[in-house]
């Protein structure tokens, strides 16, 4: 096994839980696919079940910390479920792109939006969409504009200081996000229209 192949296999081992399981449970299939000798496969199998698994878990924990800081309101409402969901999401996905952690948070928020989040508040998807839109504005490579109406006061929900205040209520509002170019800063504005269509 040459150096390039070793690096590729280790990178996959750290970022792909299904590949790690296959290597542990069925090393022969990996050996055939990558034309590895038995000594290399045995070493990789042992590594995958021990140090490799721990290192992969450490990488996901580090990613989780950064993503939680970029989706603070979603994390606050979901609590421990946020970390469990992220581990499920990250098990076979590596970070990518120039702003890899920002892209990771965007991808995770979109992934959450596609899930049935049982036992969570029914307004959680709206909160995720709110934080996702801000991240998309930050990650935009050029002009960005989005406007979303909310049935209740999203701004108050986001600024709630303790768990008892985390409720989606109050008057309707309209939130606008914009960014003129990749070099400019993203902006957000909350508007409370005097008249609201029924």
C-alpha cells in the first residue's frame, strides 16, 4: 500500500462510519477492492476499531462545537438532541469547501429541515430556517437577498434569555437578509408591518 493510498484510506476511515464498520466486520471486501495484502488489512482493521474510531469521534465532537456556535438558537431549543442529530449527520459526511465550518452548519441545518423532529416544538423548523438564512447570507459568494414573513415575533424568540421564554408568540414580523457582494457584510432587518394580510 503506497503513501497516497494510505492517506486516502485513513481520511475515509475518519469520516465514513459505514466504511469503518465494513472494515471491522468484513475486511476481505476492503482488501479486494483496494488490492491490499493481509498484513495491511489486519493493521487497518485493528486501527479502525480502536484509535481510528476514537479519532473520528474527536473530529465529529470538534465539528459539533463549531456548528453549535453557528446555530446557537437551534442548539438551545434541541438540547441534547442537537448533538445526537449532528453525530448521525456527520457519520458519513466530511467538511468541504473554503468556509468548511460555515458550509458544515448550512448543510446540517438543511439536513435538519428534512427530518421529522418528533417531540420538538412545532415552530422549530421556522427557527432553523431563520438561522439557516443568516448562514446562507454569510456564505454567499455574491449578491444575496431573502425576505421571510413569520406568523409571530421571531426576534423575541431568538433573544429570549432563559428556557421559560423560548416560545413562538407575539405579533407577526417580516425579516429581510441581504448582502451586496462577497466583500460586503451580510445584514438583517426585522420589520413589524402595521397591516398584515389575513
